[in-house]
C-alpha cells in the first residue's frame, strides 16, 4: 500500500528571505502581514532563514519592523533557535571578502545576538548544544586558517620592519657633513635638505619600531575567536600602515641625505634616479594594497555583504 507523504513547501517569503531579496520580503509583508507565520518543512520561519543564510539586510529589516515576540522565540524541529542557526558555518565561506582571518572577523560582526531576546542565549537545542558551542565547533577550521595566515604575514612583515628600523637608526645617528668642532652642532644645520633628512630618518625609525610592536603582538596573541572581531584585524591594519609609512619616510630620508654628496649641477638630474629607486617600494605597495583595503573595508563596514557565487537552494 502506497503512502502519500505531504511535504510542506517553502512559500515565496521564505524563499525571498533565504535568497536575500529584500524587495520581495517587504512587498509580501506589506500585502499579507500574516505571512510572517510561514514556516518551512524544518520549522524555520522567515527570520530564522535570514539569520541562517547570513542575509543581513533582510534580517535587519525584519528586526526594525517590530515583529511579534513569538517570531524571535521560534524553534525548528531540532530545537534550534535563531542564534543556533546563525552560529553554524557551512563549507562555503559566506562573506564577500577574501581570507580566512577577514571571514572570521565578519563572522564575529554578525549582530544577530543583539537583536534577539536574552532568553535565547541560555537555550539548548535537541543535542544539548548552546549557540556558543555550535559557533566554536563549526568555526574551528576558519580560526586555525586565519591564525596561520596572520602569524605568517606578521612574521614576514616584522622582518621588513626590523630591517627598516636598523637602517633608520644608522641613518639618524649619522650626521651629513659632520659636526662643528667649536659648538658641536651639525655643519649643515641651516641647509633645508638637512632638516628633511633629520626629521624623516627619525620618523622612519619610530614608525618601523611601532610596526614591529604591532606584528609581534599578533605573533604572541592567543588568536581566540573573539580576538578576530576587533583586536587582531586592528593590530594588522595599524602595523601595515606604520610599515608603509616607515618605508616612505626612509626613502625620503635617503634622497635628502644623498643630495649632500652631489654637486649642484647634478642634483636636479638625480631626481629621475630617485624616482627609479622608489619603483620597488611602489611595486610592493601595489601588491599589498588589496589586503590593506580589505582590512580597511572590513573595519569600516558594519554590515557584511553576503557572497552569491554559490548558493544552496
């Protein structure tokens, strides 16, 4: 005897919430407010599907709409709340930003927990798991990959920062033209290029040491889940900023000091040579700029943008 199984199909608002189509969700709720009670075959409502699929724009819209209280307390057939579903990380990285460390940063920035009732925090699902336990378990690989990348990047950059600090210290301790025997002041103290040289060499030394401190802080960090939200990305961003600025200051210091050994007729002719000397540094900056802008974007954008390259229907 054949048995007929009835499967609850997903309604248009559930599909729109899963796919992140905010206009459709807005139109359906304005026309049929009762659609907020729709659930799929697993017992997930529209708010739960938006949180599970990282559709932050849809989720924020639904929260601002002041939905009934029961929508936030809804549980699926496995006893999962909104926080349980938001804590799960699928195999495909969800955010539109490269790198495991930045993915982990945006995973921590998902502010679902600030929008649900406090009672959801203490709830356990059918397996006895809390949202924090699920988050820790599903993000283990992402944390490991992000930690390995951060440490490797910091170690490489710290070597460069140490070299720049060494060169900048040697340059700042060297006085072009020597010192006056009578007063002990620099011979070229009234020369404009001397002021540029002395200031930029000191700036390069200070910034290189600052970058070195930031990179060493990352290397010695515990690299826990919560550290990826603000601490680690901020230290990496500040370290790279200090490193780039120290490189620029070191080059300016070199060019200003080099003008003292040229005769007046060759000083203007040496300007193109100084420009060529800056090409390797410019190439290094161009290579690192995408990473720098990604760090800056992840720092400034509060609501992450979901990736739609691959989507499980």
